[in-house]
C-alpha cells in the first residue's frame, strides 16, 4: 500500500492516541445522558396525579397502597414524599399520616404577603439583567403554558408555569433570593394547581404575557409595576381570598417601595 496508510494507523501507540482523542471529542459533543432516579419518577407520578385532580386536597396517602400502585418499595416512596412535602404538594403530620396539601385562607394570605414582595424585587433585578437568550427561554416556557392551556393538560401547564418563574428568579442574579422564593412560592403554585380549572388557564397565560412584557422593557420600575398589576388582578379572581387579601398585598407593596 502507499504512504497514505501511515496517516490512519489501525494499531500501535498512534492508533490508541487517536482513538482516545476521538472518544474525548465525542464526549465533549454529546455529553452524558441524565436518567431520572426511581425517586424522581415516583415523585413526578404523584405530582401529576395531584395536579390533574386524581388525588384531591386533604386526601390521605396510604404508603403501602400507593407504593403497590406505583410498583415501588415503601422506602423509595418515602423519599419521593419527602420531596413533595418540600415542594408543598403533601403534608406529613405525626399520628395522622401524609395528606395532599389543603391550604387555609389565612395560610395563603401569609405566604402571598411575603412572596409578592420578594418576587417583585426579583422582577426588578431580572429586568436589569434581561438578555435575548433569557427572553427566548421565557417565551418558550410561555408557549408551553399556552399549549397546556389549549389542550387542558394541567400537568404540562403547571410544569411550564413553575419553570417560567424559576427562570425569572435565576435572572435576578441572586441565588439567595431565588432559594427563598423556591421554598415559598411553590406552595402557591400548588394552590393554583389544585384549585384552578381548565377554563381558567388562558387567563393565567395572559397574566404571564404581561409579566414578560414588563421584563422586555429592561426598566425595573415598569417591570415591577407590570408584575404587581398582573399578580393582584389574578388573585382577585379567587373569591375565597376576598378583598382583605388584596388590601393586605397592596399595603405590603407600598411599604416595600
């Protein structure tokens, strides 16, 4: 054969070196596959059942029966329930077991009073840090929300809704602020998921469009005003919260400015 054969050796040190470089190059291009754990999969299944109304607020979750239904062991189920408890989907009470979360009016008011002040600040910071890439991510999540609303897919809608706000919190550039909102606001998302029907989803999409328009201005004051207007109007739709919540929220916002 000709000298060209030496350029592509099939054995020896050069062949090994070339192969290793090829492997390294491939790894850099494709990355690793992330496989959800059994705990994550179980938590997602239970979360979807709660969001879609198969498991209703206040319903007791019997571990043995639920583990059998999911085809997993009780230790795995307990880990999944811990994650869901952190997210606010379930509550575990000594001597009473684990139940799907059911919020009182007073609990909602207290959570909302703190959440709206923190998130209004996050929106201000996000408007300053807004980029074209972040705008595309928020638009994509808004598109997923719209698709979920149009198809009455509550699980898809909920995941996109949470994703939209998480992206907003990350855009604030303050990981402590994002962590605070993560632990608090998720409970309000749970309330929304448990209490809104498919016919209410389009109005939530419009609310998020208003928030995104405020962020697009890159003006922190305009973004904050848009967020506050959309949030207060949205919560006014829930009669169970009443006028008292609106007055309380408005007072808190005025004091925080």
